[in-house]
C-alpha cells in the first residue's frame, strides 16, 4: 500500500490515549444532554452516544471522517483510497420534527489506471441529503425522507461527472435494547449529460442496511455494507455487493471530548469488472 492509512493510525493512537471508559459524571454536551446521562436501564453515556451515531437520523451534531481503502482496484489491481468528509447537522423544526442534513465530500487517492488517463489525487462529487424525521421514535421505530443532491465538485473528469443530479432518499430505523438496525436508500439521476462509456450521464442506486449490537461502555459490533447499482451498466457489472463486519467504540479524549472509533472489513461478493475485491473501512467521528 503506497500511502499510510491515517485513520488506522488515529484509531490505535486514540484508543491508547483513552483507556478509561466515559463517565456519566462528565459535563453533558449541548443538544445531547439526554444521551449523556444513564437512563433507567443503567445505560452508560458512551453507549447512548454510540446508539445515536448508529442512527443515520439521530439528533446529534457529528463530524465523521470515514476512510475506505479499496484493494485490487482497476485494471492494474492497485489500491484506491477514499476519505469521506461527512458532517451531520440536525435542524430542529419544532418539538415534533427535525431535519437531519448529511453531506459527503470524497477525497480520492487513485492508483494508476493505465492505459486510461488517471490523476493521483482529487475530489469527487459531493452528496447532500436532508431527511425530514419525527423527533421521537414510536415503539422503537423512526423514519426519515427527503431529497438527495449530487454536486459536481470533481477536480478532474476521471473522478466523476460534472453534471448536477438528484433524487429521493429515505431511511427506516428500529431501536430496541442493545440493537440499532435499519436501512438507508437513495437513487440519484443526472440532470442531463452525455451518454456512452465516457459520458457524464448517471443513474445510481444505493442502499445501506445496518445492524449494530451494543455491549456497554461504548463498545459495539455490527455490519453496514454499502450496496450500489449503476443502472446504466449491464448485468452483474451494475452491482457492488459487500459482505463484512465492523467493530467500534465511543471513548472520551481527556475525559471530555467524545470520539467514535471504528474499523471494519468488507469483501465485494459482486463487483464491476474493475471493481475492488475487498475494502478496509476505518472511521473517526468527532461528537459535539
């Protein structure tokens, strides 16, 4: 691997620095005071924060840095690295409704794709989603729906389309006891563009089922594969189907700053012709 995985190093470093578990006696965070105090069942604040983060429409300000290292990518079986900068900002409409905004800006380190033209580094298209969601779950269920927009923030034409796009997005979440499970889905169509292998038109589907089990003291295990389909491709070449798992923990740095650390691995059982065979996922999330 040509480049040291920064998030993996950060995962090890932060775990070492925060050996002690989060304490409910620490001062509560703004907009997350209920998550910071143990509930009636004795749930600790770190686990409450972990469960909110596992909910894509959780009412929590967070700033994830998710790194996906894709192995055996491209015609020359190189290593691609994508760092997704993806802040989550909730907007409180009233006591009953929230709008949860999620933005994803990918920073891409690209291996050589010769004989095709390549660039070693650049930005991909930005994806912005806004979910209108009830503020409180009903019998453990919570839903959200709204628009998704693709913004052409590419730094080079080989890193994506330069055409705006959009479509619908939705999420369904079930939370009970130590479990947080559900699925997020969207479909994005380009607003115009050209057809063909080197065209700028796209029609992309994404669904991310997720299931997490929380052990306490911020520890959890689960799976959250990102399944995608390119409807403009043919047959099995259209799909990427990962299978794998991940483990994580919410800790407090210096006893005050809550941070979520995650590492996982996924094998692509289905993939396009030059898609990667497997992926290493690492993530650091700052919680506010």
